[in-house]
C-alpha cells in the first residue's frame, strides 16, 4: 500500500473513533437500561450482595466493550497491512488504547498518527466507563440511605 497522507490517517482515525464510541454508547445504554429495570427493595446483606453483583457485572460488561473496541483498532491495523498477524495488532492496540504504550511494538512511521488517536480514544472511553460506574455507585447509595428509584 502507498504511503498515506496526514488527511488519510485523520479520516481513518475519525471513522474508527466514531465506530468505537458507538459501540461503547450501545454497551453503556444497555447497562443503564438493565440497571433501571432491575429495581429491588433488598436490604441488609441481600442489598450488599445485590449492589456488589451489580457493580461487578457492569464492570465486566464495560471491559467486554473495551475489548471489542481494541479489536476494532486491531482489525483496522490489519486492514491496512500494518501488522502481519492478529496477535501483534491486538497487543499494540491494547497497549495504545490503555495509554500504556510500552514501545516494544510500533506502527510503521507512515501510520504513526493512528497510535495517538488510539490512545485518545481509549482515554475518553475509559473516562466514560468510569463516569458511568461512578453514577451507578451513587444511585446504589453504597454509603447507606435509600436507593434512588
């Protein structure tokens, strides 16, 4: 494939960011819908167990969303032949998306703008996940008091 120009990298980045943000929005909206529909008047130990289970399940659900989003980035890298196999593409996507950035596996210089877009995308979507979990925890009133219905 020929060398991409900056505009091409920006377009690819925007498309993948839009796709991953949509995926994340679907996962968050689904979790919110299930959370709203699961009203219960449990108290004591049952409430503690229910609230713990809710937070664990939502956390796992959001991790699945992030894994899919990392896979979307990896597939993008493979589509443009930036890696030969899936494993390094997933590894790089995960390291960049989580902003860990080990630096032991890199994109070709001509495509390196995608690494920054991957990191920015992950940072924003992890922030959305954290905000959603914080809201759920607040609605559970983990410190006591009555749960908001």
